[in-house]
């Protein structure tokens, strides 16, 4: 915010969109060149010890199953616990079920520190290992910590740079919003997503580097490199820099993306209509999700070293032993959720009068606080539907599976959060369809789908519980297409 002439009133910072746009355009002239940045990531991957081994539940240290409920929890009562969940819904092919769920009521901090260096905004990113990562080191936010971690329940070292987020002057906060995480695996989990600007020098740890938005957009195209927590914070950056690169044609994707980020370019639905539609879906869908003892969950089996579904679908709960030389503590054991199969997360986009629109789904998941959140067009693990039959497959899955190469604007395998999930991977895709592709919801046959612009999605991201974590990842990827 900029001060007024009297010094009492403050006005919006009109320079911020231009500074973000310049950072999004800067790839090769950044403080750390791309070749040097990739070499640093590789060097950190080699230097950081990352050993993860599956172990039986009996070998978990300070974690145990409760004799009465069967819940798996830490002796401190902190971090998280594995419990059961009973679900009843009016939505989807299965209307009632029970399952294990991660219950982590703590609100953590996911924060990216930004600073202007040589006239260009840079983000302080961390090369960080997580026990569930498929490849050891991934590019993470400046701070990625649960309350238990930053309060040092583990009796380990302090979280670097945490003070910039816990004690941030309000005028330096560019974005600050509570956002959800996976509603099928977490029970009402939320994290504080923050972007904070610093004006002076900041000491640089060997595991941290200053990176531009343009460099991050480029790295999003590389498999399993930019982690989930970095992607969700990137999606919460203030809007206005979409289509930042200069387009060679008014008919380019970049031009359509720039128009999509411009509120003056128009949209199929007004902002009031979109909010009314979301509220209607939240009100009309009926979902009841109640925590229950883990040992009362139906159709799940607890063995010596895993909790799995009777048909080995969906996911399993496993135990791991971790050794690391780059974390707050050097070694620990913990449970992790390991999904079956590689998921498919896809966003269909189309141009309407030159403005790019994305087809989003008002999706029901049992762990959401507000019943539904906006999700990508398709979000599933296809093999989980094999036993249900083709009639139960999600709408538009056939379109995604049958896409032509020229339709694919983005296609990268990206990992989910490695602190709670073991090698959870999804294929993230952005697929452009023809302008005359049916809108579905306009005909009234698919009321859970709407075409929204990037500006509308960015506005919704200023608030909690509107846009789910998978859609936030794709919004970060969409912004980098130009």
C-alpha cells in the first residue's frame, strides 16, 4: 500500500503488478542464471543425506496405536494422527463409506519471501528433502513448517527465516490466506499461504537461493522439481502479471492468457454469478463426514507394516524410518499415506472471444470444511474406477485421455507434499479444446462445472476454501504458459 498525500490514508500499490510482470519475464538475466540454478539444485541433492526405509509399525518411535480406538498418534499428542472417517453423501458413484484419514488440526505456515534485486523481484526458495519425495530434493518455499515443527516439539533446530512471516509488518505482506489441502486424505487441513516482501539484505543459507518468477515458471515444466507447497503459494501471488511475456501474435496463447487475467476483457459469467454458483453448490450438496475410531473402519485391513483397503485400492498407510542431515532433526520415524497409482489432474481451457477460460469443477471431498471447492476439470486416479465400470468415470476423462498432441499446453508429473505422503505423484495437464466445445453447465446437464477466467480464479484465491490444492497447482502452471 502507498501512503496518501496527508500520510494518513493509504492507497493500493499500483506498481506491484508491473514488478511481478517484470519478474515473470526474467529468466536468463536473473541473479542466479538458469544453468547455475540447476547445478545448485543438483549439488544440494548430492549433499543432503536422504535415506528413507519402510519399517513395520512396531518399529515406530514415539508413535503408537491407541488400544481403545486403534488411532495411530504421536506420544506428544502433536503433529498429526491417523483416524477413521465415516462419510455419507448425495454425490458420486458411492454414497457412503468409511476410510482412514490424516487429522492434523494445526495450521502451518507456507511462505515465500520476495525481495527486489537489481530492479527485479526475486523469491527466496529452498532446496529441501522430504521423506515422501520421489527424488530427494525439491524446490520449496522459504518456510514450510507445521506449528509443531516451528514450536520445536521435536527438540530440533529452529526453522530458518520463520521470523519474517510470524513477525511480518502488515505493509510488507503481499498475500496471506488460509488454504485447504487434499480433502480425500486430510480432515479439514489448512495452511497459511503467505508472500512477504523484505526491503533490506537477507542472509542466504546454502540451501536457499533467490529465484525469479520466470525461472520458477520454467522449472514447473520439469518433473517433480517444484514441490506442492511452493506451487500453492505461487498461485496465491497477487494477479496482474498473467501473459507477462511479449506475444508475437494477438492469437497466441499468451495473448489469450493476458486477456484472461484482465478483468476488463470480460468473461462468460460475472463474478457475482460465480460466487452465487459456488454458494449454491455448497448449499445443495449434502456431505456428512464424522471422525471415528480407526479400528472401526470397514473394508480396510491393518497388517504388520501397512493399513490397506481390502481390494488394495485408493491408498495405504505405511511407516518409514528417515535419516537426514539437512532437517531440524537428524532422524525420526513416522507414518505416511501412500496412494495407489499415478493420478491424473487436468484442466480443459478454451478461448471465448480471445479470452482464455478454464473449466473448473465444484468438487465434493469429505475433508473439506465447506463441502465443495473448485477443482480441475478432471482429478482422479483412473485405475480406481476400473472395478466400478466405465459409467462411473468422471466427466471429461475421455476427452483428456483422447487429447491430441497439439492440444497439450502443459504436461508434467508433479509430486504432492512429501511430509505426509509417500511418493504421491500426479500427471498435471492443461489441454486446450476448440472454442465450440460444449460448455455443459450452460445446457444445465452439468451443474457442477463452469468456465472461469484466470482473473476470476485469482480473485477467489484471495479467500479461503474456494479453490482446492490441485487447482492451485494448475493455476501456477497456467500463469507460466506465456
